[in-house]
């Protein structure tokens, strides 16, 4: 591949003229621009963007930081694969590129992000898997790098975030189950310090209290958010001396593992145990009985994340003046057969 100097020599014009033509400057006539672009394509010339980015103080790249682990690979059809298309629909309008920054599960996310910030590889960040106390938020704020967090944190203060309505999910699920006669309702919670687990559990406790149902810690099953976690959750529920009549799952793929373990023991979801899931996954759509679950458009969520991030970047703030406010993202309950039975009608 030839450089810009060789390109100029090939065309017998100055390097400056070639550079201006390649960069679309208006002081180059159309015929010269056509010659330069045609020659660049023929010779395989690609402009070196890194030097230009350093001079302009921007990379035109947005980073999406996610956790990289065996669990994340297992859940390959989950959350972010749906969100990315929505993000790209917004960033493409401004010729911004999106790159994935997978943090290994055995590395401190704060230290990983420090390395990314030091390398100046992105103009802005989207961080996920937000912890209750998340040092990444302070790091990005001090570095003056625009960012949006997927999920709230007590570290967030005035920082921008979009969080799924975990309170609403737990509250509505408990209300739905109590209306069907359930009093002993189990719930799954993450085994990590991710903040959504605290929000989910707090809402569950408040909903029980409204109905004078005592909180029972044995009904809070802390497992990984995966199919294997669902399998383990079902196993732990089956070991309880007084089994629950219902369970609320915090992650979509958990239902697959949970169904499998229940049926291995002759316990039928929707008949012996009511199940309500969270979000939706292609692999969970074919469960029988059909799963009652909370759903949303991942594409729309991704687009909202993209707009919020740009609203917090000086170069794009005026384009998105009404998109900077924090959002609790709603979810819609899709009724299925997995929680349809009434406790008084159980046989």
C-alpha cells in the first residue's frame, strides 16, 4: 500500500493538494478530487486516522465495556447482542464507530478501564454490569471522558445512566403471584455486587411487607445469571424443607436451567411451581409451559443509550438537547402459562 507521498508523485501534484482532496476540503476542484480518489482506490491507499485523531483530539470511536467470562459466552444470545444494533443506528448517523472492550472476569474492571483511558482509544464510554460502589464512574468523571452507565450506582451522583425497571419487575411479579394465592414466593438474586441485585431484592421485600408477608432469607437464592444458575436455583429450592409455590427469576436464560432441574425431579413448572422470568431470550421462547416474563425492545434501549451518550458529548449536545436525563427503562409483562394456576386450585 502506497503512502500519501507516493500518491502525490504518481499524480504529479503536491502532497498538500492530495491531502486536502482526500479530506474533502472545498478548495480542491472536482476534477482533481476525482483523480486523487480514483488513484487512491487503485493504489490501495488508506489514510492513517491515528495521527489525524491525535491532532484533532478525538478518535470518533465509542467504547462499550462488557464483562468477558465463561458465563458471558454461555449467554451469547443475551442483552448486548440486541442493544448493539440500536447503538449503531445512532452512532452511524455521525460516522462514529463502536468497539467492544471485554474485561476479563479475573481482572479488576477499574484497573482494566484505567488502561483503556490511558491509551486514549475512545472518545466516550458505555459501562455495564454497574456495581453498587463502582470506581469506574469516579475514574471517568475525573478523566472528563463522557460516559453512560447501564444501571444505577450509589457512586453515580449526577452521572448519566439508564437502568431497567427492576423495582417494577419485582413489585408487579409479587403482586401478580399474591393475587393467585401465593404466600411463599422465592426470588433469584445475582451472586455478585452488581447493583441491580440490591434494587431487585429491596423492591421484593417492600412488596411482601405491603401484604404482611414476612421476609424469609432462605427464599433468596443467590446464583449466577445463566442457565447453570437457573439449574442451581431449582436444586436449592427443591432442598428447602418448606418449598415455595412460586419463584421470580432475575435473568432470562435462568428459566431454561430451572425448568430442566424441576422436571428431573418430577416438579412441573406451571402446575407445581409458578415461574415468572425476566426479559426474553430466543432460546427461552420454546419452553413448555410458556414462560410468563417481562420483555422490552433491546434495539430501542440501545438507541436511547446512544442518544443519551451523545447528549453528554460537547460535539453532539445541541443535536440531542432533550436526551441527557436519566431513565428507568420500562418492561412489559407478557403472560404465559408458567404462573397461571391458583394456589387454592392446586391438585
